[in-house]
C-alpha cells in the first residue's frame, strides 16, 4: 500500500515550478500554426489564404475542447491531494477515453464537412479548395490533439508541467522539419504542411500517453475504459464547455463588430488581438498553476491553504499584469511597424494597444481567479456566470457599434477594446464576489 501524497506547500517556488513550463507549453500550438503559415506562405497568397480559413476551424475546435485539459487537471489534483495517486490517474484516464471518442467524432465532422466549414469564412473559390485540402488531412490529427489535451490535464493535476513542456518542444521542432521537408522538399503543397502537423501531433499524443501509462502502472491503476469514469469526465466537462462556448460567442461578437467598422479597423483589431493573445499566455500560465495547486489543496482538506495560495497567485497575476502593461505602453508605437506599413492601420493599432496595456492588471486578476475556480471544480458556477456576462455584453457591443461608427479607425479600435475591457470588468466583478464567499472551496477527493 502506497503512502498518501501530501498536498504541496504553496509558495513562490511551487507556483513558478508549474507556471513557467506551462507558459512555454501554451505557446506550442500557436507556434505550430506560425510554422505552417511561414512555410505555406512561400507557396503564394492563395494557399496562405486557404490556411487562414482552415486554421480558424482548427483553433475553434481546440478552444471548444480545452475542457479536456482543464476539467481533468481539477479532478486529478483533488484525488492527488486526498492521498490517492491511483485514484487520480484512474479518474484522469476517464478523460483520455472521452478525448479518444470525441476526437474520432470531431475528425469525422471536420473531414466530411471540410468544404462547408471552410466556406463559412468567405474565402475565394481557389483559397477554399486549399482550405478543404488542409482540413481533410488535418482532421486525422484531431484525435491526437484531444488526447494531448487530456493527457496534459492528467500530468498537470499530478503537479507535472515539465513533461508537457518537453513533449511540446520536441513536437514543435518535428513539425517545423516535417513541414519544410514535405512542402518544399517533396513539393506536396499545403497538404504536406497538414501532414507534417498531423504526424507531430500523433507523436506528441503517443509520448504523453506513454508517460501516463508508466505512471498508471507505477500506481497499480486500471487504465481500461470504465463507463462510469468516462461519463463522469463528460459530466465534469459539460459546464466548462458551456463556459467556453459563451466566451467564444463574446469574442465572435467583438470580431463581427470590428468587421462592421471597415477594413482598416478590422485589420488593426486582428493585430491587436494577436498581441493580446501573447500576453494571455503569460497570465494563463499562472491560471494553470492555480488549477493544479487549488485542486490539490482542496483535495487534502486544506481550504485555508487554498485561500492563501489564491491570494498569493492573485497578487502575482495583478502585478504581472502591471509589468506587462508598462512594457506594452513602452512599445505601443514600435510594435505596429512589425505588422504593417499602412500608416492608418499602424495608428489604429497603437491606439488599441494603449487600452490593452491599461487593462492588463484586470486581466491578470481575472485569469488567475478563473484558474482557481476551475481547479476547485466550480464549473457550474463558471458556466452560469459566463452566460450572464455574455448577456450583459450584448448591449455593450450595441453601444460600441453605435459610438464607433463614423469616427475614424483609431476611435473604432479604441471603442472595441474599451468594450472588451468592460466585459473583463463585469467578469472580474462576478469572480470577486464568488471568491470572497465559501461556496467554491469545497474540500475532499470529489466535489
């Protein structure tokens, strides 16, 4: 009989040990697409446009199924904190089997529906053909992508973010080599880029599953599919899926509003969104640490320790946001030149970056508390609150559309980011209310 694993003592060292590797691993998926864009871009404008439409479909799929990582981290960490490494791995494996089933379903939907899915982005006929080619090949990698999410969730729950980092680094390198070899070396066109990503994704999935298998054998855990555990993983993940869909709807509403302002504001908004997303990775790494550490603390019955860890990570998140904001303000007139030569777009980007910079401390707070609540298994509340935030955001978008129209690109982009910051403020208000109470801090091996 193995001795119980004690909950970790949470301090700066423990947070950094989880957050730093998580940050690097978070960058891996965008880097996959950046490598594909760099290689496919050498084929011409049409293949690159096709890749843009296809990537939007794949990024949406990745965003929708992220609950496989987040939900698994929470339940695994709770079991670990309760002293049951075997139980932690067994409950996590339920998420792996769920990922396998959902991955096969997603592969069928994307593979068979590649043309209508890509056509939804309004591509030209030539670009649409390229997007369909990319999607039909990439569909074969969707099961691997979901397996990577679930296996990563298990390892994060076991307080291991270094293994996902190592696997992501090797996978990124393999993807780059394969893409260049297949596209430029063998002349396979955009299909070669897709095959390179698929092979890298399956390599990552198999490597992570091998680690989980070894961990499971060491803990004498059952790795066979168990209907109850698979259904439990689905039920645990459903609220996080609702939360993610509501968040996606908010983002799409903002993009649609930007498109209504014209080409220059839309182009500037897309660039500022890219920069904002890079900042998110740094703050979201703290959120991932929050998921793993909160689950372990509550699983061990230490609600007070969970609160103290939350307070520490919130301080880090806010001050991290301050530092990121100051850095962005210093560079807000330098960064636009990296993306465009158009003076109007550059000016609009710079104006938007000022608003983004001022909102970073708020973003730091929101992302950390979101991670803590996910780690606590508070998915139902997160789903409900995000739905209410979405409903509150609709009138904000309508007012933004009215105020931003006809006032120039700079004003339009500033209005868009003020609206998005208002969304973050409403979201942060809900979270501040929740985390001050006791309902989220449920202790025990299960919530």
